[in-house]
């Protein structure tokens, strides 16, 4: 479980993109074609801190904080999946990003892949880790994932998520991370939600992830999933065992249905290999990306 590349430090300068008067925070390192990292819920760009150094010699690594999360602004919006997709589009336009290698995780995969499959000409490669690759058919629900869904359905577990978002972070992250996160690391994840009433983005996530199948989220996934099966963009699927969102069934489906795909096992983890296997993850993406560049 040990990885020599693990550090709690976050030695990156803050940058802000002005998106119609609302600021989205991001970090970056390196130069060249962009490598864009999208985090899920309830994390931030901090999640990628130990992965980026393995890739910054190959491109301009950029990791934004989703709106309402990390150091990004918290505007008075719904924070629906469509809000996030809209902000991502503005972010890419503002930074004038093209020839993007997209690295997605968790809820960020829905946001990133929905945009990428509508604008495939802006991308030169896709990397999936713990990503929503197809609409839920039951095979994509690992036991830990089902347990967390049951917990989310119980309002007594969380109380008022909007007012006390730190409790949400404390209850959601540790059970799906095999490595015990240090107090310093957990504080980085708690900090964006330390202010009272800052948990609206988290509550909206809970509402959307718990809505019955065939809802608006499922339709978004269905649409980009179909396009992924036709896309010739180079793809890399990273998975962990036992995994959380990406089960073996999902990996097998991807192998059979996604063109130009390479699959790599990162080792033991549930949902956050960035926290337990950042060197393995970073080096795996680096080797694959060098092959893409040479191809």
C-alpha cells in the first residue's frame, strides 16, 4: 500500500479563471499541450498533487476546482451537472485549451466526458479512473458503492449537509480510501467547506446520484457512452481492485466496446488511487501518453 510519491504538501501557486464574473481556481505545472485533470466529489485539485509531477514534463498539467469546491467561488446556483459542464466549457474557452489529454475521476468524469464527446476535436486522448463509462445496469455497483448509496439515503447519517459539509467529507472519504489519510490531508479536503452553509454543491450531488435510473444524469451518461464506443481517440482505463465505481464488469465492457483502449491495473484501492498509488498512476499515464505522442 506504500507509495514513495505520497506527500501531504500542496506546493502549487493558485491561478484563477474569470468565467463571466465568477472565478474558478486551478493549479498548473509544466508547458506544452494541456493535460486537464478533473476531480470528483467531495475533493478538489489537491487530489492530483502527487500525480502531476510525473506528467509535467509531457505537457501543461492543469487541475481546476469544480465551481463551489476547493478555492473556486461559490455562486448562488443549483450546482447541477449541467452547471458544472457549462463552467468547464467556459474554463476551456477562457484558457484557450486545445489538443487536450483529459484525465477524469468520479463525478468529474460525467462533466468531462459529456463535454469531450460534444467537442472531440479539442482532445487528443482520454484517461479514465473510477469513471462513469456507461449507464448503471447494476454490474457497475460494487458492494462498497452500494453501501455508500444506502448511507446517503439515510438523512440521519449526515444531518444538514448544506450547513455542516465538513461532516459529509469526514463520513464519505475515509471509508472509500484504503490508505488512512493524515490529519493534514483531511484538513485540505475539509477546508473548502469549513464555512457554514457551504455544502450546497454536495447536497446537489447527493440528490443527483440518488435519483432513480433513467433520470437526467443517466441520459447524459448514455449519450456520451454511445459516442465513446465510436470514438477513435486514444483511451486509457486505469482501475483498482476491488474498486468502487469501476468494477471488473465495467472494465470488461470497456475492453469489448471502447476502440483504441489500453487498460492498466493500479493495484489495491477503492476510489482514491491518487492518494495511495500516485506514482503508479502518474507513471502509467506517462508511459501511455508517450506512446500516444509517438503514434
